[in-house]
C-alpha cells in the first residue's frame, strides 16, 4: 500500500487485474530464464525481454519478491533467476536516478542523496530510501538541538525548520553547534571509526553506518557534514590523498 496515496482514487478491480497480469508475465519470464541460461551469469542481452515490460514495474517486482519468499527450498531455480532479474530491474532504475542526480546544476549539492543512491545500487534487495535515512538523521539532529539548548538556549540553530538552508556566520555560534554534535555523536550515541575491520563494505553504506554506528572517514564525514549543514554550520568535503576530510569554513574570521 505504500505505493498509493490516500488522497487518490483507485479502481481496485482494475488494479487487481493489472497486478495479476504482471504476475503472470513475471513468472513466464523467470521460467524462460531457467530454460535459456545454464551458466552462473546471465549475459546483458538476456534482460532484453524485461526492458519491454508492459504495465507498472512495481507489480512485476512484487511478483519476483513473492517468488523469492516461497517457502523453504521450493523452486530454487526460479528463486535464483528471480533474484537476478530483481537485481537488474532495481539497479537500472537506481542508475537512471543517479545519472539524473549527477546532471543537476553545480549549486545543487546533496551529498546524502548521492550516498543513498550508491547504497541502493549496491544493496538492491534492501529497503533503503532517502526519506527513511533522512528521518534517522533528523532524529540525531533533535538530540543535538537538545544538547545545544543546554549550551545556549537562544542559539539561532534551534529556530531552524526542517528543510531550511540557513547558515550561521558567527564563529562562536558555529563552535557551539560542533561541540553539541561531537557530544551526541561520539559520547552519547557512540559513533566511531571501524579500525578493526576497515575494508568491510558495510562501512561505506549510509544505512549500515546508522545501524551499526561505525564507518570509515568518507561515510562518517558525510553523516557529520549533513547534520552540521542542517544546523547552519558550513563544512566542506576535502578529497585529500588517501583520505577524505572535512573543512570547517570559518570565512574571514578564520
């Protein structure tokens, strides 16, 4: 039901018919894969039938998920190819979104959105969305604001509304935000760098960084930068050789 708006009229009978047709088409294609391909990998041109699908793609994906969730060890061959097809469908959609994102003008900067697209592409079967990750970050921002209120109850960042793009120019006020952030992230929530398992791919994915509260410089920096910008502190990423750093932009006073 998450694909429907509560304010839109839906002819549920027609919607059911479309869903059933998409389900039959999905099963037909999965069955054809098991007959046509015998090697471990499906060639790129093997997905040509999928690119010409009729009807909503979400219904086709839903049927593939149903196949993957079939009980026990039934239909293992179908499950194998259903997973391959689902990977292809979702990665193509994410790749198109990422290409559109990269074509945005230079003044449109959302490092978090780009990080989420990469996360989604590498984990196409996981339920990852910018909305959910932003909500988790907003929860951290609320904790920072609570701490900041104890430092300076009249701090201008406390008046910022969600989605606002405002910057604080006074260095002392910026420093107060960073102090509150450091306390919440590293003392209260125990975020830390993963020195013991640095090259684990999970360190790169934003949804995993938020769950495990550990990461590597680039993912931890993107999280820190996103929170700081929401609270009006201008930080900039620096692609240093062999490292990814953040720069505190203190302007003329710096």
